[in-house]
């Protein structure tokens, strides 16, 4: 009984950690969005998108509103978005999105994480050429005529559309476009009354790599280490 309780407790704390990290990431994105376009989501498409993503990770409405209020204040942190590139063990390429108010601290931490994870922190452009930055929209497919929607959105930048599963196994419709067409596709969905479950930019690997399980676990250990850093927003890699 004790062992079962410990397992449940560990699972619960892990879930809390993931939730806290997701809320912190959204909080930074809200600050960046408000500083870029103001605190009114009706006039700030970037803020609207971040608020959608907040709902996707079940961030309470009062926390979102508090984050917007803080971001509107004169003492709000000034975050810089910096992309780091490097290699994990066994030649796996990694991109690390960060939002930081102290780039000196962040680059030092990145170097430490890569070194301790048997990887190598690279220079700008060292692995980025192997990824394509795309806009990725996830929709609830219920009530959507997929063929009709695909035809309508092709003229608004849609490049790929397909079905996938969310974290809990729920069906999702995934739309991808070139990052330059992100705003155009976002507006096209809004004009049709479709609110995405989430809408983000992602770095899609152009040459995915597969590794044996023991080698893949080394890579994922470094990815996990990077994701735990307070300045890291998201980590992308070409391991499949």
C-alpha cells in the first residue's frame, strides 16, 4: 500500500511540476505579447493567441488576468527571446527557445546543460538549417467538415492538415503553415468562428533521426534537463 501511495504521490508532483512550468511559460508569453501590442486582446492578435494557449493548458482565468495586469505595469520584466542551437549525444540536433531577462545567466546555463548532458552548445545557424519554422494550429475536429475547411484555408497559407491525438488521447485536427503566413491563417480561422485549442510556432525537423532505445534515452535526458531550466520556453529536436 505504501509503495502504491508513493507512486501516486510522485505522479501527482510530476503533474504539478509540468503545470507550473506551463503556467510560467504562458506568463512570459503574456508579458512579451502585452509589451508588443498592448493589453487589449481585441486589438492584439498575439495576446489572443497566448490566451488561447493558456486555456489549452488549463491556466485559470484569474491567473491570466493577473499576468496581463502585471505585464501592463511599469515594473514588468523585459524578456528577450533567444534561440540556442546545439547537439545532443549521437548527433541529434536541438533548438532551445528561451525568454530571459538575463542573457548572460541563460547562455551560461545552456552551456552547462549541454556539457552535463554530453552534448555541445553550438553557434547561431549551426543546426537551425535542419528545421523549418511553421505555424501550428490544433483544433477540436467536432463539427468541422475537414475537406471543406482545407479547401477554404489553402488560399490563406495552409500547407498541411491532418489528424493527431492530444496529451490525453483526444482527437485533434492539426494545421500547419509557413511561419510568415501565421497571422493570415489565424485571421482566417477567426473569421470562420473557429477557436483553436492552441496556436503556436514550432520548429519542424526536416531530417528526423531514429536511435536505439538506450541512445534515445540519453538524448531525452538532456532534453528534460533543458526543459527544467526556468528560462527555457520549449525544446525542439529531430529525434523520432
